[in-house]
């Protein structure tokens, strides 16, 4: 029996968009075509995917130790993890 790796710490978005964010986050960690530092690659992949699918003005932070205070559009915020110890903050400004 496998444990679920996904953890949603906070969110303000539809279930459909939340599930998409989790899937895109997983895909980002498995995307070997990207170049750069690992967290930067993941952030770039997540942001670019969300901008293609949901329009411009998305922001993404990936890491294991950061603070934040952001303003977001209603129903466009999620703070989650798909890899133990690495968190993803995604929002639309």
C-alpha cells in the first residue's frame, strides 16, 4: 500500500484547478527537458503550464524554506507539496 505524497496546506481554488495544480506539480518533477536548478525548473514549468491553460499573471515559488505574504485573485491560490520536503506556492496576481 503506497502513501499519498500530495499534501495541500492551503488553497482557494476550484477542485478541478486544485487537482490540475497537483498533477502539474508532479509532472514538473518528472520533466527532464528543463534546464536550470531543480526548484527553478519546477517553478518555471508550473507557471508556464498554468499561464497556457488559465491565462497570464501566474506566480510560482518552489522550495523547502520560505515565507510569503501574497495578494491573489479569488479562486487562484494553492500552497501544496508533491515531494516530501519541497513545497509549491502558486497564485494569480
